[in-house]
C-alpha cells in the first residue's frame, strides 16, 4: 500500500488531498500544528504539534516516521500575507520566506532517507511565484517566497533525478480556503483532484515542471 505524507493537512487543500489519497487506497500521514476531526478520520497517522520552521519540530517529525516508506511527499503548508509599498513589513516577508520556501526545503531534505527510487515530491506553490506572470505587483513577501520555493524545487528535481525521485511545482488555482477568506474560484475538492492528476502524471522525464492544477504549464 502506498503512503503519502502531507504537511498542513488539517484543513483546506491539505485536508482535501488527504481525503483524496485515503479514498484511493493510500495510507496518509498528516502533519500539522493542530489536528482536526476531519484529518483524524482519514489519516493512518497524524503528527501534530509540528512547526515546519523549527528544527526541533523537524526532528520530532523525522522520529515519528522513522522506518516508514514515503512514496509521495506533499509540501503544502503555507502562509499568505500582504505588504503595501510605502509600508513594507520586513518581518512579514521573513515569515513567509521561512514558511513558504525554507521550510519545504528543510522538510524534504530531512525526509529523503524515507524515500526511494520511484518516489515523488510535490511542492504546493503559486503562479504568484512566477516572475514572467507578474502583471499586478504587490504581495512582495508571498511572491518572493514562492519564487524561492520554485527555485529550490527546480534544483531538487535535478539533484534527486539520479536517485529516481521526481519533483513537481504545483499551483492549485484560486481556491476557496481560509487563506483567501474563502473568496476563491474553485473548491478545495476541485483543486485536490487537479493536483493529484498532475502528481500522477509526474515522471523523471518531466521532473522539475511548474504546472497549474488544470494541467497548464506555467512560466517561471
């Protein structure tokens, strides 16, 4: 039975991905700060109390999944904040860099011993991390952190290819979640279905690709 580990799995897109994979026969390891009844209902294992920006939490996570084979790692946990030119909040930008970029790289590196050839790593990024696609400005921290995540993911795709592990950078779409005050265009269920389809189509031939959940290739 295949196994998937998902960060930020207690709600939103992470929860819907957990539900999707559980309903398709996968064993789910949900990682979060605080679990939810919905996650408890579908996960084989919940590792809660995890702050992906803290080294001690990563050590706790590694210990909790020791000996487990992870066929798919989905780095989903994220933070969206807004900064306006003229009142830039550098602490806000730092927080988004820590959570959106540094943490997924740290989690992936820490869990590589649990993965083998044929494994996959998916980063839930955003088209707002695309420099070519930026035609509206603003969101300095979020854009920069997702651009950094894309750069990390691309390098990981190159470095992990010889190990037989494929990597995808995935934009879920504008999803109705708490992160955007439920003002999105598609449901978390629709996003999860699209993301899972892209992950299913991920191979060593297209590793390092940047996709929209609907299948469109996105510019860097």
